[in-house]
């Protein structure tokens, strides 16, 4: 009969022990006195012991030794249930839990600081871990489907099996040395000239190379690196021109200048994605909403005069 044990039986036991009478225990729990008496009697039948010595007259019911022992366990169980209720409440409000986020350099540097600051202000007890694109061999869908990461930032078309929130378009710009003549960079003029950029196996590098090839241009690189800062530094050192998404660029670098291109390259399309086969936590949903807001504001702010010069 222990399998039929319910928290209501343990609550009745604790209330009678603490209140001193079945009547006051009934008032505390919102039951009739007879209902509390029945719950205690049922509990005694389940465990095979009398739990209270019931004396006639005004004397308080006293716990028996078996009742004292069971009350200790009941208190532990009820405390655990109450903590579970509090924990699930925090979880459902998106203010507790752990997130593992797949990311890449420009997002980590430009988007996540503002997004995570807001998230931590709302939920200071959470734990967030980042997994950079270079740290995982199957960045994206496979890691999401396995549950290795909860959310991931994505570039371009979203794979089947993933749900997503579109974050916006990140324009491609040309990065030239600061002493270059003003005006947009004509892409045809780059034919045969050295370029600086991301490796061919990098999604951003691949996007640029494919667009140049569609224009009939064969890019020639003097330097390639996954490190956005290194790419921009090489441009500043006169190693060539870089074609980069604007979020990847340090707009405060005085050694380089940001230019539009002629023709204009297609922008980098950004999304945040999660597995369709796994229910995202409320914390993950809240983070995705914050990221969407931060990206919308940030991409709007990127419409700077020097970008279109």
C-alpha cells in the first residue's frame, strides 16, 4: 500500500503534529476535520503503525515513536516537493537553468555582450556556455539534434529539422587601407589584386568567393585567417583588400577604412536556430527573443555615414 502514498497524507501528518489538533490542521489545509482524520487513518493503515496517541478530552494528540520517525521522513519529502515546485516555477519563468549556445566570432563580439547582459539582469542565477564554430566538427544541426547545444547562430539557409528566428541581414563591405582614395570599391578592379579574407572552408569566406565567381572574378588571396581581427590588421598593413560582413569589422580601427562595393554584394543572412525535435526551455526562448531585439537594434545602428562613403 506504500505505492498509494500521497503528499496529502504526509501534509495531514505534519499539520496535525504542528497545529496540535485535527481541527486546526483541517483549517490550515482547507479540509474538514473528518477528512484530515480519514487521511491520517489511511496513512496509519498504509504504514501499519499508529502515528498518534489520541486521548479523550482536551489533550493534544501526541506522536507515537513510529509517528515521530515517519514525520522526519515526511518533512524531508515535503521539503523536496516544495523545492521542486519553486525550481519548476523559476524554470517556467525563464530565470533559471543552463544554456549551451553555438556561436561564431562576430556574434560573440558584437551581439552576445548586450544579449547576455540583459539575460543575466533578468536571471542572474543562470549558467551560459559558448561553443565556437571552430570548436566543433559538425557545427549546427547535428549538434542541435544530439542535444549538445541548445541554440545556435546560423548563416544563410536554415537546414531541415530546425526552427529559427530570422535576425537580419548583415551587409558585406570592403575594408581598405586608411590612405586609399575615397569612394566605393569597384569589384572588377580587384581582379588579379591580392585579397585578404577568411579561409575557403569558412562559411563567410565561401559566401564571398561564390559571389565573386558569379561576377566572373577569380579571387587571389595573399592571406586567409579565421581571426577577423587578423584579417583587418593585414589590410591595415597593406596586404590587400578584404570583403567582410560588417558585424565582423572593427569600425574603430584607424588603420583601415570601410567602403561599399560596386556592385553591392548580397548581405549575410543571420538566424538563431534550435532543433525542431527538442522542446526549447523557457530560458532558451527568452534568450532567442532578446537576441532578436539586440540584432535588430545593432543592424540598424550599422547604417553609418562612413559605411556608404
